[in-house]
């Protein structure tokens, strides 16, 4: 709820390879019961924005991966490129 009040929000998934982080965050195509955290959060944010009156919103999202101390932007065109 704080995101719609102007605070930054973070969804952080941590765990071993193969532990289900991607599924938890993204979910699966198909029934809405299989949606992950991110699609559900976006739905909530945009529903809240639609209901807001006399307010402007700027929504920015980044999707980062930190693996072996390398940071990569998974929404960028070149996802293999490391970030500083």
C-alpha cells in the first residue's frame, strides 16, 4: 500500500538454485491462482491508481538478478551485460 503513497517497494527473492524463486516471483501462465508475486503486486498497484482521484503516478520497475556478485538487469536488451 505504501507504493501508492510514494514510497519505493521491493520484492526480494533469495535462495538456492532450483528452490522455486522464479515460480514464486513470476508464477505460471494459466489460471489466476498460478500468478506470482510480481503480477499480483502490479495488479494491485494499477487497481489502486485507477481508483485514485486528483493524483498523478509514475510507475517504474526494474528486474535485477544478483548471481555470484554480478548484477544484471533482466529487463534490458542485453541481459548478459553486468551492471556496475
